[in-house]
C-alpha cells in the first residue's frame, strides 16, 4: 500500500472498490464524478471525467494515479470546467468542507480549483461576508483544508492551472511540475487563504503574467522551486483591493520565498520577486469603499514580515 493510501485508511476513508474505479475511469460517461473514497488506479488507466471532491464526505478522498492521467489532453479549460474541483458545500449547519484530500503521481490536464466561499461564481456570499469583521476567520472555517498535490504534473490549457480560493488553508504542492500555457498565472493564492507550501516544483509553463500570485494570502512557503520561463515575473505579493466589491481583510504577510531559481528573466525588467506589487494602483480599488477595515480602509498592499532570501536569477540578455 502506498503512503497516500495508508493516509486514507488512517482517516477512515474507504478505499474505492473496483466498481467505483471502473465508473471513475469510464469513457462512456462525461458527467462529473463525485469522489468520496481513495482511488488507486492501475498503471495505464486514465480518467477523462471531471472529478469533484465536495463536502465533509470527501475528507480523505483522493487519487493515486500511479503515473496515469486525469482530464482530456489539449482540451481548453475555463474556471467553470475544472478538471479537479475540491470544494465546500453549504448545509443546514453552515458549511460542510473536505479535509485531508491527497492526489499523487498524476498528470492533470486542465486546472485544479480549491474553494469554499464564493465557489462557482457565487460572489455575492463572499462580498457579504467581507463587509463584516471576522471575515478571514469565516472564510477559513468554510473552506477546504489540508490538501496535498504530490509528484503531480499539471498541464495548463488556458485558465489558471491551480487556484487556491478564499480561506483555503494547508495546501501542499511538492515535487511536481507545471507545464503548458496559462492566460494568467500558474498558481493563484487568493485572499484570506493561508499556509500553502510550494516546494521542489518545476515550473516550465508560459504565463500571461507572473508565475505565482499571492493576493492577500499569508503564512505561505515558496521554497526550492525552479521557474524556467519567468520572463513575465516570478512571485508577486499584493492585495487586490476592491475587485468585485469584495473587501480584502488579510494582507500578504509572513510569507517565506527562499532558495528558488528563476530563469529567462530580462535584465531590462528583472521583476522576479515583488513584495507589494500593486499598492492600490487599480481602477476598481474604490469599489469596496465605506467600511472601516481591510482594503476598504486602506488600498495599500501592507505586505509585512515577509522573508525573501537565497533566490537565484538567471537573466537572458536580449530585451524582448
């Protein structure tokens, strides 16, 4: 038994029976598959159905692909059609959220979205929560926690390949790769999220902007990674004031960015790691005005207590 399957057993999540794995890997059905157990694939198996891990019943669920793939190679991805969705669900007691989800040794074609408040475009609930004190705590209590992507390659085909939504905590991304092309970033850590670890990852992905966005996210560790196409920027820390009228309460603080290597950066524009990259310079910053806290009170990034050390940049000497 792999350590991932052992973890699932310890969390009292059932190992998927053969008939569940057969349904998961069926090519005859294109509907999203709700996974509530831990599936270990036979080498050579693929999953073409979108996978959804939702609510408390998804705790401990996950995939050991054993080198196999999830998603449809080359198919364009959007925020509305994630390859893998790990999400909370409203219930009679508030929020039911998954924890302890593990994905290992997979190639994921498309994108992964992890979200609680505001899932699937429900921006109104996120906006309403942000207009009262305690928003960070509410968002974190509602969102998935303890999510691991280990030795997994994500092949971007349009939208952000890994989105960590508001309030999500305890995500680890270790030993994998990001390849393909994203119209935005490779990884986006959204407001009120915390404690993401990105370590030992190879980024060989073409992005429309910086490789990793840390937007009002705190206490993250971005350590020992290699960014091979960082010409648009590496890691930017900021607080995206006012977007969609949502007040950002938490600032990008207490992050560690260390021992990373950035390649392909222009010597004319070496914006590799930028702590405080926006400072309110957005047309929509006033859209959250009127409340005495967070980005409603102060449009600045307030990026404090961040540690940046021992990073290496390899420049390209042609300007374009």
